[in-house]
């Protein structure tokens, strides 16, 4: 009986130590979610200005850029899969991988060959374990991506899209990332980055202040009045790669926020499970102690009865 109590006490101590670790990881993930959300929100002004400029340039230029035009007979499609570098994040990485698998199947059904570009050690380990080809991979920044990381990824994708010869280049670029909805819900999604869809609109500058825009007749938005130097076509050539970098950066930031949220939930669940284990081990230790006391009382009573009978 004494040995059982020692075992239960040791298990309680071990579980309490684990609970402290999971609780600390939960709090760290919670604080990082706020920072990741702020980083995503901070990109919105740049995104708005970039889309405005692209729309204005497209409305003043004949859009014939290779990043915009559809390829007549596409052969290869790039899949950029964003996963986590570390574990203990629930089903975050596995959900993104499953979405990438579904996308690859759709591409093969269209007659395209998927080309894998992987972000995060979890995705790299998954593909290497199954001996699937990886064109290139990036690791080490999944939970705290910077714009330079997105720029590096976009540069490689643009190189493989524009500069490689036919048959070796990729004709489409898709990003599989995890969209952050809230702390409870995160959805694995797919966006097609290339060919880009640039909306051409007729710009009405008859009202508004010419800087921030306003509303014209019928409540339609009025865009700022831009001058393009040297011309709209050259401006479009310069802005389209920036848009791809921005889309990649936003996808990385959204995935980072989703990773922290998934890790917070996983650690919260682990902490709750540890508390349940501590309660169960404590109850079992008390039962073992009670059984030991009952046995000792029975032995004492039995010894007293034996002495009385002998006398």
C-alpha cells in the first residue's frame, strides 16, 4: 500500500510540472496572437494604396503583363504550402497539408503537374517522409514572419514563373495558408496568386479631394487622381511584383496568427487534462491511503481478538 501511495505522489508531481509548462506556453501563445493580429492590421493601409494604384494603372494601360495573362496550355502549377516550424499546435499543420493535397488532386485532374514549395518544418517533414519531391523550402520563421521572408519567397516564385524556359517554369502559383477568423476558428484556404486578377475600372475624378478619394454620383467610390511616371504600363510592371510580395506577406502573417491560436487551444486542452489527471491521481492516492488505514485497523482488531481468545 505504501508503495502505491509513493507512485501516485510521484505521478502528481510530474503532472503538476507538465501543467506549469503547458500553462506557460498557453499564455505565451495568447500574447503572440495579439501581436500577430496587429501585424496583419498594420498591412491594411499599404494593401489599400497598392490596390488603388494597380486599379488606376490597369484602367490607364493595356494589361498585357505576364503575371496577369492566362497561359494557353499550362503544364505546371506551384503550390506554396505554409505550415508550422514547431509542433504542439493541434491540427494546424495537418489541416493545411490536407488542403494542399486536395488542391494537388484538383490540379492533376486539370492535367497540371503540382510543384511543391514548402514553408515550415512540419510540411517539409511530411513530404520527405513520404518521399515526395520538394522544389524548395523555407524554415525558421513560421511563427514570426517578416516582410523580407515574404520577399525572398516571392522572388523565387517569380523567377520560376518568368525566367525559366517553357516546360520547366510554373504557369500558375497557388498559396495554401490558414486564414485567421478568431481565436477559436481558423480555416485552411487556397488563393491563386498568379495569374493575377486586376480589375479595370473607369475612374471618375469629378468629385473627391484628389488625395483620399470620395463618393461620386450614385454613391460610387471616387479614386484619387494619379500621375504615372514614366507611364501607366511601366508603373504596372513595377507594382505587380509588389502585390505578389504583399499577398505572400499577408498569408504568412495570417498563418502565424492561426498557428499561435491553435497552439493556445492545444495548450489550454493539455492544461485542463493535466488538472483532471491530478484530481484522479489524488483520489486514487486517498483511496490507497484509506485502504491502508482500514487494513491496519483490521490487523489491530484481529490481534486483540486473538489475545482475548488466548486468555
